[in-house]
C-alpha cells in the first residue's frame, strides 16, 4: 500500500495524546507548549505526540 503525504498528515499531524487517560486531542503544538490545552476527559495538561505505526 502506498503512503501518501496528505493521508499521513491527516492521521498524525497536530494530534496529541493525554499521558494520563490516553485521550486524543487535535491542536497546535504552540498551545501544548504554552500549557493552555486541557484534556476533555480528565482535565490533565500533560500530552505527548501520537506515535505513527511503522510496518517494517
């Protein structure tokens, strides 16, 4: 299966995962760094970048 840049961008760009409850949030990295984003589920402020699965 071919990897298209547009598809990879939609799936993995600007998506962060809450470290506490594993909820996904789509936002800008500048808002994550500033700490102005809260998790909708647990109200936590610790996020990580979503990991792309690689087949290889």
